[in-house]
C-alpha cells in the first residue's frame, strides 16, 4: 500500500493538535479533516503535491534524452513523434506516454538519468529541502539570526555580492508601533500625549 507523504502526515499532526478530526485515505496521499465550532461544520480535503522536475527540450537530441530519462527511448523512434511537426500534431498522445512514464520515475532516478543522457533538467526543490541543497549551501544563500519576537529565523542574503561594497542583511522589520514615539518626536510633537490619547501606539 502506498505510504503517506511527510507533508500529509505533518498536516494531520498539526490539525489533530488543534482539535480537528482527521482521516487519512488509504492508497492515496490525501487527508480529510473536519472541525465543529459555534454551530458551524468545516470540512476540507488536503492532497500532497508530488515533487516536480523541470526540463527543457528544444533540439532532437534533447527529445531523445527526455525519452531515455523517462525509460522510454523507443518513443524517439515512434512514427508519431519523429520530428517536431509530428510531436505537435500528436501532442496529446505524447503527453500521455510521457506522463505515464514520469509517474514510474522517482526524482532521484530522474536526476541521475538526466545527467547521464545530457538532458537540461533539474529537480524542483521543496521549501523543506531547499536550505540543504548543495549549491545553496556552497553559495551561502541563507543566513540565520535571532528575531526579537519570532526567535531564530532563516532568510536569504542580498543576491548581489560586490568585493568593494559588501552587502549586509538589513535590520528586522519593525514591530507594530516600534518607532511611533521617535517619529512623532522628530515632527516636534509630544509622543507621550499622543500615546495617552490613543492616536499612536
């Protein structure tokens, strides 16, 4: 039986902790959940999105590489798909063949075969896996620091890096009303009076 994904199990755990009735659907990566409150019933269905692969096919050699990557090298010689015009004419049939093969190909197999057959392609990373992706780690894309309210947060550094003018991660976004007193004082107003009157917070 097909196991449920980490995403669906995490949703089930979170909803369950907040009083929702949850039901995992056997054989499918689907969760049904319901909640009763104030004479109102809320029902929803959640389904995990499969991990995606991105690829680019322009030339004939890349089309052959695509077919081989999905374990169907025979498709490249199929009379329905031997050139771009025929592939456009028979697009629905080609898509059906490739979709069926893609469903049987894991992302790890896709990445390995794409490199083997020189197909311009990549695995689309999930938000959970992105920080550990080798290129992201090598380029120091993310920085971690303490936020005064949210605690430890991870965020991307500035994209551009210049040797003579190094960038820095800017200050945290201000909390609600954090600089109100300073701003009105700069305008020559009395912040204590405005705070007491509820004009500023």
